C-alpha cells in the first residue's frame, strides 16, 4: 500500500516530538500499521526558529491553510493549541474531507460539539487521545476498553503542574508559593499559572472525559472549578496525620439527580493507588459497574509522551481510512444520535465528605457549639483533632472530617460556624472522597 | 442495522458474567456499538446446574459444536478454558468463518501461533483482551494505545492469587502456607494452587504480553518461571526495612542480546506505584521509548471484570465486521508477516540486581569471605544488613542487595558462598528491579 501522508500544524514541543517519534520508530510503526506513515508537510509561525526535530524531507510553510487545502495530504495533525484561528483550521480540514488528529483540549472542551457534528457530516474522524493525560491511552480505555460498562464515576489527577506542587508541599513541607515559583523556573508551570493552579486546564480535560464516560455533550461551562491556591502546608500535614493525601482531582460522577462535574483539591485515603501518584505524573481512575475500578497512569504532558498519543491516533485513523464511517468508534464513545443531555448539577447539590479546619478560642463550649451546628444540618462527624494551643496563644486549630452530606447543608453550617464569637477567621474546607 | 448474534461456549463464572453484563447494559452498549448485540445461543456441560445468570431467551445446548456450526451465529465467545477439545472448537469456529472472542490464556500461550495463522487465512478476528489481567484493557493499551512506541520492557502483577498471598504476608506478618490455605477457602486459589503460586498462569499471560509488545511469536516454552513458595515472612520484613516490597512479577525486557521472559518474586522500591498494588488486584507497567512508563491497574479476575473485557472485545469485533481484514488491528499488534523471531535469553543471561539472605556463624572474617566472593565475580554491593544473633544462637542473618549483574555470575558466586564452612544452609536469592 502507498504511504499515508500527514501534515502537521505546529512544530513546537508536541509537534517536534511527533516528528521525532514518527521518524525514529518509522519501521516499527509501519510493522504495526501495515503501511508507511510519512509527515510530508508541516507549518510553523517562524521557519527560522531552532527546532527540537529534524525537518529534513518535510516541506515547511508558515501558512497552515496551505497544508489544509493540499489534496495530497490524508491526515491533518493540529498541534498549535488554543481556540482562535485554530478552530477555523480544524473546521476547514474537516470541510476538505480530511481526518484530524489533535491534542487541543480547550478547543474540544469549548467547541467539540460543533467540530464533531461537522466531522460526522463529512464522514471524517477527529481523534484526540493526546488532549487528556498526555501519553496515557485513557480515552481509548474508556471509549473502547470499558465499552461494556455503565460508568459510575471517574476521578483523575489530570494536571501535572498542580500535582507537582502538592507533592513537593507534602514531601518537603514547603509552601504553595515557594513551590509554584520553582515549578515556573523548571518549566512545569506557565508564567501565568492560572490555567493550571485554578483548575481550568483540568476542567477542559474533565469535560472530555465526562462526555465519553456518560454519553453526553461537552459542557465545559458547567464544570465547577476550584484551584489549589488555598491549600496550606498545615492542611497537607493534618491530612497526612488522618491517613489522607490531598490531590487536585477532576471528578465526574453520575447520580440519580444528574452529573457532578467538579475540579477541586480532595483528600483521598493514602492507601488508594491514586493517592500515591506523585510529581508531574497523571492518573485516572474509572469506576465501571462490571470492570470495577481501573486506573491508568503515566506522563500527562511533555514532548514525546504527548506525541506517543498523537501518533497512536494517526495509526488508528490510518486503519480506519477504508472503514465504513458508521462502524467506527464514535467521537464521544456513544453514537452521535445516542448522546443524552443529562443535567449537570450545581455545586449546591454535590454530595461529598469534608475536611474542615478552623481556628477557635481555647475555651469550654467551643467544640459543643461547632458540633451542634453540624448536627443541626444532619452532618455526621467522622474524625476530630483538637490541637493544644501553642505557648502564649489562645487560639487552637480544630480539624474535622465529616461524613457525606449535601454541599448546600455544608455551606450553611460553615456560615454559622464562622459567625460564632469563639471562632476566628474563615473555615478552610476541602472535599474528601474515599474513591471506594 | 440488525442485531449481531453471539454464541457463548461455557456458562461458568465468566460466561455467566458475560450474559449478565450484556443483558444489564444492553441499551448502553447498543448506544456505543450502534447496533444491538444479543446472545442467542449458549452451551454448558450440565444444563440442570444452577447459574449465576438468567438464560431466558438463550437457546441452550450441551454441544458447543451445534453453536459453532450454526450459520446464524456471527461471533463465538469461548469461555470454557483449557486446551484440549477447546482448541478444536476455536479452530472449527475459525474454519466456519466466525470471529472468536476468548479469555483463554493457556490456549493462546500454547497454540496462539497456529490459531492466529488460521484466523488470518480466513480473515476473521480472534480477540483476547480478557485473557490477560481480567478487566484491565491492557492488551488494547499496548497494541493500539502505545503503537507509536518502541517498547523497552513491561512488568506486571498478573496473578491475583499470588499478590493476595504476598500482600497478606506483608500486612499481617503471616506465613505463606497459612495465607495460601485462606486463599483456597476464599476461592481465590484452586485446590491445586500450582498454576498460580508457581507462576505458570502468569507465564501464560506474560507470553501474550511479550508478543504484542515486541512483535514476536508466542513462546511459552521459553518463559522462565519461579514461584513464591520459597518467600518467607523474614524476607518480606527485611525487604520492607530496606525500602522494598516483594511482588510476583512477570517481566519481559528487550535487550541487545535478546528478550528476557521471566516470572519470579521481585523486590521493587516501595515508592513505585506498582509496589502499592495490593490484594487480588493486577497491574502492568509498560515502558515505551516515547510514552515513558505507563501503568494499567484493575481487577485481574472475577466474573464481571473478565466479562467487561469479553464484551468490549465483542463490541470491537462488531465494529470491524464490515472492515477490510488488512486494515484491522493485527492479532499480535504487528502485521503477521512482520513478526520477528527475536531470540529469548536463557536464565543464565538475565541481567538484574539481587537480594541475598544467608545465615552465617557469628565469627570474624565471614563478611570478608562473602564480599570477597562477590567481588571476584564483579558483583557490587548496594546495601548490607547484618543482624545481631538471637540470645543463645551463634548464627546471624546477613542480608545483601547487589547491583545489576549477569545471573550466571550470581549463580557461581552463590555456589561458592554456600560452600563456605561458616555459612549454613542455602542462600535465599530474590531478584530486584528498580523499574525506573
């Protein structure tokens, strides 16, 4: 069979890695795919820039549309990122009847419904394994490997920067800002770290995971996101004493009332495998009714791990080039006409357990007040630590773990606790999931 | 589209689970597959036996060949297990042009080359996700998700019984035989536990994993297998003190000289994720040159986890029913004509680190003798513990960790150490892998 011709848009970290992997493993990949896969064209903004890859044999251009409109190109690999002009590029490639492989999570989280609809109309594939959890084939696992299951929930460490920061805080007793500065120096975190530390990047990925797990349209605007900036060294240590680790998780859960879509710091029992996923690594736990919990772990970012998923998608597309579009794996795991618009719950309706840390005066009756408020809101206490006041201080930290309750109840209880004369400052609240 | 008709051979734990999962999730599975999948026929040895599944609407027979020869059946699901008559059934199904889904690891490890050759001739698929690691879609991950990679090695906890025993020994300080008896009572271990505790079952699975990772024919007869029966409570404790866990691993590694295929107890650094996989759970780490290490974790056995993989395979087959056989995912990940008969190394040529435990008289010069022998064989020592003798005893345990060496050198050194007058009994040797 004649070689498949691929055009790559963007020759940065992932684009360069894709060129490197496809060249280095060309023979092995062809032994798998049954035919040669060659990058014949690539675009980059600045052709004079130094590259991490050898571009010999690849016709370069600064205009992505030259490649998109080239009838000789079978597959477009979009690795520019972002949502502006890139959306037009992807839509144009689809309109031209080309299959697309992309690592662009924000594009799919925000515009995926439109993109997949156009792709289905034209009978082309849009593959996106690299958009979630880098080198981990978790999209394939959920969409195909677990296709027999009713998926109940999934929970993932899907932002390496956040996990690096939390791991350093725990391992070395460091403060958030201190570790963030190091992560920026190491290149793990952007100069503007908002996307990572506020959970927006994880929210994009969670949007995609939830759609393929539950068979619903992409709805990023309904994801609740809370960052890790309020996590203190003290929280990390108290969690540890209670047998928990704090991880920044993306959680999607199907309940009888609707879907919970939430990104936030979470206490997890320290014996759970995902609690032991450290540094920049990613992992996703998926709970299916038949398979039970399965976990997928690996590098969530980086040049070659992401390229690994991009190239695997290219191989999948190559295999399906001659297939009947109706028999392909659907973009969002479920047939396009079988997606169901399940309601997404507001944060008030989340049901979860909580870790609470508050500072109270060291006086009789304080604990009675706090526990009475919780009882009034039907919130059961699972564990409680009250520390001795430090010498000369009159304020003591109280740490509580609660059983599962509705978030609205917890918010009301916290407001009353914060209003107590004997309690100083805010209650620091972190959600707790057993993931059992 | 009209429903796909499936015939199931065997209605035991996995067969019954498959019926249950396909019935319970019928609507959700059809929303994914794009058409209905129905089990219309099933065979069982004894039709009067109580079943874990509802067989209403399924035509039952005691003769599997009735189903295999039924022109109305599209896909045969073989869940009888074993290698005798079952091999004939699978070959007959293939000869009849039917696609086959099987969970039968021993059949594939021993006769897979023949079976896949016949299947390729007839243009049918033989799918086997359930044959390795139960509900974990690790075959799919390696064969498709990591198709861009040159795979360097893989290591897996692929026998739940063995892992349950080692976990109990560590957690509760129990002895091997004591835990084995409990595992048998719980139904985790067979009355004859040889397959599990001697590593034969893991060897079957490793054979399959190695073939799809490296693109080589199945060669179970060349797998080195060593069981866990010689592991003592003391070894588990010493390993713990040194920062390691003992796991029964299947390891396949590509070296410039050939492939290592080995199943044996292994010390792993306790911070590695796979060292924290406990109880009956399974996990496989795969090291690709691009993706880096990825790990896949979940239930390795059981009715519904295994059924999850069986049914996922059925969905895959349904999707490929109309596909060109040349463009399908090849059975062993690489095109049949691109498999390479890479040499498999003998145990003498393994290169690994070691944990050694020996008992020596509490006399000057003993350590000097032992370390001299290791030095003579160019074996470097990484760590050493010498314990105080117990009151009234003259023999002390010495525990050594070595750096990586060739197994032949280690065997020669151990023979000399055992020959020392001051050393009593055998040297207990356990291999050590950092999996870094």
